[in-house]
């Protein structure tokens, strides 16, 4: 059978690649077609039909894109596809019966991890009732479920993901890797627990270090991969000592396999970060950590069921920043019971910790999560399964959310939003630092750090203004709230435009350093061109050449080394001023 798998390919979709390799290992043909946005539907349909598949699988992970995938399914049917059409992923599995009832284009929905399900279905697509872990539409149109087999315990038994093309940074391929599946916590806002429950079996499983090393070594030697993006929900382990030992084994195993300089990116909970573990990862090439801060209020952390403390968050930030890696985080500042006091705690946290790229939003309610259950029980869940909505109990906190969500919409949520771009600048700088430390100057580091801080401080200033307004305004004054929101939107967007221009100059500068790495000027602290683009504009530029000539001539003399103090003997400042005046 020929199977076509369709999903987002903004970065390497490792889930589709695992399924493709499992299909090929069972003798089926497997292809991957990208579908990154609704506007790509016509091209995706064209590519799918050109491959003449027997089965098409849609990777429906995110609620925000649920409707786009449903419309794609309908488009495929309208274009003439008559084979078996299956959806899978978190969103699809947690809304399986609804999707089959509302969208007749689907034949079935996978309820767990896809390798076994898609392989079994490809073997006999006319009899979905024989496939474990499937929700399907029977011949009489009844919607039924088959018993789940359970997600696989032994991840080492899975074939390595199918690799076709790679994204690149500084001419170095990047590959996604999983060292584990699932998570060992049960946060109220996260659909991971519900999805693994729907598939059955243990929700948290580890690959052996030997198995990970074999895959990474193959990617390194056969494909030239030098950047590894670990997609684990949490790369660390609940027991700190065990995590350190695992990371040491990975480091030593890669060295023994001939894997040289690499860079790795991971995700982590703050309470799993220890200095010993990060020290080992730094030796491995750690350059990026997406840290699950989520909330800076103890009450907010408890409401989100994080099983974490503010002290653990502060310790994690301190450790990671000591190692000077890219640390990005998100704040889920609003949930059902958030108050202005909670928001003030988060606001002050943002004002104090501005050195790391950050974003903020509301905790969204997804089917199967603790938050959705809480809202449903309270009678406050609105909307439908394509995007549940709710209002906060505190009307002033709700007003603050509405204004901030509108004012920061482009900065926070658009594909090229400033907060994501802020992360990109630091991401590029950290990769350059990992692979070409000789090209990195303290001046460049300072400008990158300053750009991050300027962005975060502008966000903090705008949010502080919105907080003051919401705390004093009448939350029932809807026209007044929206007039202020529009004013703040203009303020945020205008600042974003200027900051983005500054960030683009930094990325150009980083890229130019890499492009000119073999030139004689490579590694020099800063060039005239760099200074012209540095924050500060004309004031940062060097003086005209004719003004610098006397000093340049002075530096040609042999004795100047001695009396400028460059020969190792300090010169008293008054003597220095007198000698310069005489010269």
C-alpha cells in the first residue's frame, strides 16, 4: 500500500517521519506532504493526488489548526480521493467522535501513537474494526472504537525516523530527535496526559542511551547533522542524579562514536534543572533551553497544577544564565481564577528578569485537560472543540487580558511576531558562539543581550500601562476599554517595528560574520560597518579619518607602548593626560 502523511513542516515533523519509517519497514510506500497553513491546501491536495495513495493520514496536533485540516480532508474528497482518510494527533484523538460526526470526509481517527496504528491500517484499510486503538465510522455509519493496544513500552524497537531534507543554520543541518515520549507531570493546561491516556499504556518512556547514540551518530556521519533539537516534552528526569548519569552516558557514548562538536536544544521544567546536569549538557553542546516557567505566582502555579515553586524557577534561570545559553520561556498569566494581585506578581517578574526572550498568553482550555474540566464544571466553558473560550471570574483581570491580547496580538502570536523574532536573534547568536567562538566578540554579545532586554522592557512597560488602566477603569465600560486597547495596539506595533529593524541588523551582522569567517577581518571585535549599525546611531560611529590621524601617528612610535602603559608598567592618570597633551 502507498500511504501519504500530511502535516506541518515548519520544522522537521518527527512524528510523521517515525510513521513513515515504520510503514516502510513493513513493506509499504510512505511519502510526506507539507501543510503549513490553510493557504497551502490546494498545493497539498495536488501533491497528495499525484502520489495516488491508498491511505492518507493527517497530523492534527494543534487545536488552532483543526478547521484547516478538516477543510483539507473535505478538499481531498472533492478532488476525487476515494481511499481511507485518517486523522491523528492530540486534537484529533481527543475529539474523535465529534470529528467523525461532523466531517464525513474522515474514515477514522487514531487514538494514540501512530506507528502501529498506521501500519496495521495500511495492511487492511477496508477493515478498520481490526485495527487496535482506532475510532472509526462503520458501514452502518455508527461511530465505534476498537480496544487500544497501548503505546509501545520499548521505544528502541521503533525504526529511526525517515530523513529526507534538513533545515540548515550556518550551513549546518538540524535534525529533531526524541530521547523519550510523554511527561511525568499532569499540568492542568496540557493535553499530553489526556492524549497518552487515550492511547493506553505508560505515558512516560525512555529510549536507551545506546539507541540515541546510534541515531545521532548516523545523522552526524551520514547526513552531516551538527544541530540536534530534542523534542522531548521534558528532556530531564524526575530524579536529578539519574539525569546526570544519563547525560554523562550520552556525552561519553557520542565521543566514542566519533561525534565531534555539536549543538543541542532541549525543553525542560524548572524544577528539573540542576547545575551538575547543565554542566554535562554544556559539555555536550547545549545552546538552547525552552524553560517551562508558565507562571511566577505561587497561587498561579498551584492553579495550573505545575507541582513547581517560584524558588525552583529562579534557581533554574540563575543556573542556565550562568552557562550563558539561550533560555526562552512563556508565561501563562491568565486562568479562570487569576486576580489583579496574581498579574502584578507576574508583571514584576517580567520587569526583574528581562535578560531572556519571553512571551505571555492565557492558559487555553483543550479537550481532555484539567482546565477544560474545571471550566465545564463551573459552567464557564464557551465556544466549541475547535477553540474553547472562557472569561475570568475577576472582571478587572478579564479586562486586562482582553486589552493585552488585542494590543500584543501581532507581537505575541503572528508567525513573524517580535517575541519569536527576539528568540531567533539569540538562537542565531548562540549557534555562532557554539560553532565559531573565534567570531564572537564581547561587543556582539552585548548588543544581542541589549536587544533582548530592550524588547522585554518595552513589553513590560506597555503591560504595566495596561495594568494601571485596568486596575482603575470600570470593567463594564466596553467602549472605553476598546479605545484604550486600540491606543495600546498602535503603541506596541510602532515599537515592534523599530525593534524588529534593530534585530534584523543584528541577524545580518551575525550572518556576515559567518560569511566572512575566512577573511582577514574575521574575529575582529567590531568593524566600521558594525559600529554604524550598533544601537546609538551616529553617536556610535567612529570619528572621521582626518581627526584620528594624530593618534594613529602617535601609535606608530616605539616609545608610546611604554608610556601608554601597554608594556606592563601602569602609568598614573595625571602622567597619562600630560603625555597625551604634549604629544
